[in-house]
C-alpha cells in the first residue's frame, strides 16, 4: 500500500477495541483517557486515541514505506474483534473462532510499546553479552560479522571491531545501545508462540456487577504467576493467570485451572475482582488508562506508577453453576 491510500495513522490499541470502553459502548462515543504523563483526564473518540504516525511502517533502503505489517495486524483484528463481541454477548465461539481470538489476544500483548521495548532491551543485553564473548576471538568475530551481514544488519567494519574492543572494559557500565523502530517491530513475531498457548488455556469470561466497570490501558493484556517462590515464566507455566478486559462490563480471565483443556465458562465477577483487574491494568500501563467515565482515583494510581508483582491469590467459587460463579481476590504475601 502506498501513496495517499496508505494508513499513516496506525493504532497500537485498536479503535474497535477502545469503542467497548466508550461512554456509549460504540465508536461514536467518547473514551476517557487517563494520561499519566500529562496528569490529565480527557474525553476522546476511539479513532483519535492510542495511535502513532507510521508506527508499524518499515522504511526501505530507498526510503519507500512498507505497510505489510500494518495490513497483517488489520487482518488479525478483523477476525478477532467479532469473536470478542460474541464473548461479551456470552456466546460460545467455534474452535476456529477461538483460534482467531487467541491470535488477537497474543497480538494485543506484543504490539504494545512496553513489550516492544522490553523485547528489544533483552536482545540488546544478549548482544552485549555475545560481543564480550566474541571480542577476544578473531575467528568468532568473523563469524559474527558474517551473521550480521546475512541477517540484514549494518556491516561491521574493521574500525567497528577496533572501537568495540576499546569499549568492552566499560560495557554495561557507561555504554548504552539504541534500537531502531524497524528492529523493535520484530517483537511481533513472539505472537506465533503465544497464540497456541492462549488457545489451550482455560477461559472464564466474567461480567462486572452493576455499578462496577472494567478499565483498560495501553498495555491491556497482563499475565503473571502470583505463586510465592521460584517459578517458571511464560504462558505455559501452570500458575500463570492472564487478565484482559474485553469491554467496560466484561473481562477475560485465562489460566490452567482445568489442566489446559481449552475450557470456556461464563460467570459473574466479584467487585473485588473488578478492583483488582483495574489495579493490574494501572500497574502495567505504559502511560494511559481508558474507561467509560472519568476516574480521579484511577488517574492518581496511574501517576503513582506502582511497580512489582501484585501480591494476590485468586479464589474461584460456585464452580458448579456457571451463571453464579464469582472470582474473588485475596491480598497477602510480599
């Protein structure tokens, strides 16, 4: 796609998704943006929210703009959003629809700035460690230079090697590395590993009680393992809990409570779970939280930027009656 028809305004949170958190529940409504950087609350239309110019565009050697990543993202959204609406309406998806929605949730996680930056930072640390190991070996450095050329990186000249060896003694202390946007976009490839795990997890779609609403953020998919002590990380770890607000009245909870049988249940959320879900959204937000109404407490919590893993324990009750099932949260631990 090129010229006047190319989508220059590219969203990192889809406007169709944000519409579920608008005051009318539709794209014609207004979503309240809680902005930590500006310290403001403001109403905005979904299409004017959570976007950047050419966010997913790759610039070619001749300056040409390649929008295939944006088109791929649009295709996943087009399949996932109808399933999201079915879940909000408490309808069972087909296996293919479940797969489409798992892909959509995976994308919602990897497309955010915190994930892209974290992924890029991890690769930079790995690269620095590799360079330390390679710098003492001419043969190893030659292989590294060949790898960089083959993978499309910048050519590594003799001068680059000499400069690298000069800074190795202080690398990690005074040296920083910059990662281009095109390289950081490679984080989107993690989607392919997350989507199958999400498909296998057990899903519970929880409706908020009257008078309670779920908020979302610019980093809406959050998962962690709340168990104490050493544990594996990643979606396949059996203690992992994932939360993802689907709309202001509905939130997805995914875990391995049924042993990974891809079970889907519908239930009612306890008010404590709604509070917990909103706290988690704030704690993991990058800059902004979104809701259907202004909330000064939400903005204050967002600006405070709590860090670390929330000390929580999930308690599920009334499992035999899916219409009356509630999910509560206990506080405890450190």
